[in-house]
């Protein structure tokens, strides 16, 4: 398999990835996008400052001196928090606050674009910091962004997400809804507890206006699984 990296007018939007593709084809597409982002951002050696050139079919970058540079993967966590009953806590990031806007290209290589996630509430997520376990990162991110303590935390699944080079580690958690929310002003515009009907209307009924990449995301997987649980009660 070969990937050709070329300048595109709108970059490389994630919505061209189809949720109906076979797992093998999805894996190839995600791998190509991840390597493309790596080549676009790692142009100079991090210790010598020399220009880098590709070798090993693009899986290594090297300069005249110094050790070869390999692709990076940054661990990130994402968590869906329920109240132990029939609601989940979702937050709206500051950069997505406001009213929904027309769908345009997003998550592009070499091109900036307006997000189609305007106005949407989503799971809390963040990057794992150096010296931190994934579980500790979940507790920290939740405490920082919405100011509550989790009572239960369970690992669910993982997903490579090459925007630009993340490995998303997905969790389910439970928290006492009587805890007051304390929002991180520079990160979170709003956060609230939602019922299954409200979540379904926001995440499923509006699917036609949502990029297909969102429909194959681990965030969507967490939410759909919770809705199935609620529907089976």
C-alpha cells in the first residue's frame, strides 16, 4: 500500500472516511493520515535542527547526524460519565461554543477549517501528561474541567485518532450528580446532565449534518453503547 501526500485545496477532511468501509480499509486510511500529519510537522531534527528526509518507505525520518526520528503517538483519554441512573454528563468546549454552523472540512492536513461541532456537547477528554497513568489522567481532566470526583472508572476500548497523532483510551465512569459543577473557564463553555432522549437528539438524530468521521469515533461508540443500555432498561 502507498499513500501520496499532496497539497489539497481543503486539506484532508476526516469526513471522507466512510463508516461502511471494512475495518482493514479504515485502518489503512487512519494510518496514512497519521503518517501524513507526521511528515507535515516533523521537518527538522529535534536535537540537531537539520532538515529531515524520509527513509524506510516513509516510516523513518533522518538527517545527516543524530538518531532517526520515528512516528509519535500521543495517548489521550476520553470518558463518558453517568449518574448511576439515567443521565450522562456532557461538556461543551469553548472552541465549539455557540450555534451550529454549516458543515465544512475539518481535521485537515495543511489546511485550517471551521469545525462542524459548533454547539455540540461531548465527552470529557484530554491528553495524558508525562509520568501519569491513563486512569489518573481521567480523574485529573474531569476534576480540572468540571470540578467533580468520580466514584467508578472502567476502561472500555481504544482507537487510533490521527488528528494529529492520538491514541484515544476510552472509559466509562459514574459520579454523584449532586456535586456542584465548577467549570474550567478557559476550556469549558458549559456542562450539564443529559437524559437519553436529549443525547439521542443531539448525537443521532442530527447525523446527516455530522462528518462521517464522528460516526466512527470512539466518542460515538461510548454514547451509542450507553443509549443501548438505557433502551434495554
